C-alpha cells in the first residue's frame, strides 16, 4: 500500500484562517500523499504566505486569478496531479489520520474507482457528533445520486483514470456547489462510489469560512444540473450514456407525478 501514489487538491480563496490546519491534516495521514496542490483562486489574504512558510516540498502553491467558483482551481489541480489517485479537500475542512488508508482498502476490496466517507459537522469552530450523511450502504450508484447527494466533496478520492475519461468539473459559476453534484453524476457512469459510513473527516458548515456558494432554490439548481449532465452525455456520443439520459427522464417523470399527487392531496385536505 505504501507504493500507492495519492495527490491532494485543495482549492482556496482567502482561506488563511483555516488553511494551515487543513494542510496539516492531509500531511498527517497514515498513508501519506505524494503531493498537496493548494490551488488558489485569486486570494488577497495571507494564504500563499502560509503555504510558503510550511516549507514542505510536498505542499505546492498553484496560483491563478479569481474565478468565483472552486471548480476552476480544482480543475487546475486535476490537470497537474501526478498521483494514481486524486483526493479533494476544501480549505476549511480537515481529515482524520486514517482517511486515505481506509479509503484505498475499501476501494480495492469493492473494485471501485471512486470512494467517499461520512463526515462530522463543525459549526462555529465546534466539532459536533452530528454527521453529514444518513447513507448506510457500501456503495453509491448513479441511481442513488439521482435521489439524493450523499457525497461530501472533501471526502472524495477518484482514480486518475476517471479524470482522463471525463475531464474536470463544470466551471460555470451559476452551478456553484452543484458543480460537485454534476461531476459525481458523470463519475458514477464509470464506477460506483465506495462509501465508508465512518466519519473520516470534519466538514466545516460555517457560512463565513465555507468556499461553497449558497443558493436559495436548490430544487431548480438540481434540475439545471441534470440538464447539464444530459447535454454533456449527448456530447460524448456513447450508447451507454444515452441509457443514463433515459433513466434521468424517467426519474423526472416519476418526480413530476409524485408532485402532482401531493398537490392534489393538499387541495383535497384544504376542502
């Protein structure tokens, strides 16, 4: 296992307050990564200084202009990563020491090229016992993702062959954090996600430190995300992907029927 090469991609935008702790949690793994690519998005704070002061050859500062979305810096990290596996971690999250080792073990056992874990929720600098996901199965499939997204980005690790087949995240600012969801859908057409229900990371849910954008209409964005996936799948011109498109359309039709029935029940109840 010590021969397995893992690259870490950390997108950062003015994340000086939490960046050092994030990087240290990635360095302190029982299965250490070969490199940590800190991919900047035009920071104006001391994020760069923090990386340079660490003076660790495995921690690399990747500079760029502000794009307004973590997708851009993630893609820059993906394109530069040298590892066989690529792990994502936001600059306000932290990993527990055995995360990478346990992920590799499960991914190899289940023969999956993507793996994620559960996470403890951190609110206002306090780590709670609450977890992000209620998922309790060993795998997350495309079908599972259509119903709900139980994947925390900072827990994800994908095999480099995945990136070579589907490229990077969509960088359209409109999608914000839903760019993750769109990417997981694409990944799940190639492999299921192995899932470790044990919380192996700490997810910072503080709105002031989170790199994630917030949107008021999540349902609308999910629909737009599915439209984005359909357009991408059509562009790939692969027969298998058309089956996924068909599955999405059936899923949306079922959701529409469910909504129609719920609305009718509400009307009857009011009468």
